[in-house]
C-alpha cells in the first residue's frame, strides 16, 4: 500500500522577503529517492533546494515556476511506500 506524502517548503530564514519557485528538477511521474533534490527556490538572491521527504513517485507539482510562496506551502506530493 502507498501513501501520499506532502512536499512542504521549510522555513529557510527569508524573513518577510518573497520566496520564488525557480525550477522543478524532477518531472511528475518520476521515481525519486529520499533526500533527492526536487525543486529550487530563491529568496533575496540566494538559491535553496527542497529535497524529497520520502522515496516514491512524484505525483504532483502544486506550485509552478515563478510562483511566490511561503514557509509551510505544500509544493507537491510523492506517492510513497507506507513502510517509510
């Protein structure tokens, strides 16, 4: 059985500065491993990478390139094995 795990933007210390989605590094329906780089975001000229919270298949990208988001935003989902 599998479960959907949310990809959530963590607190990156940007304060009140906007955080912009720069690019997705993985396409939907692609297998990913725990800790794999999924998406790049930028704040105040600094690039940050959001990694996979679980191994599985990237099922959705809930935010697009150039979207302005904040900490706690659900960026997408991974269909993961429920044993993780």
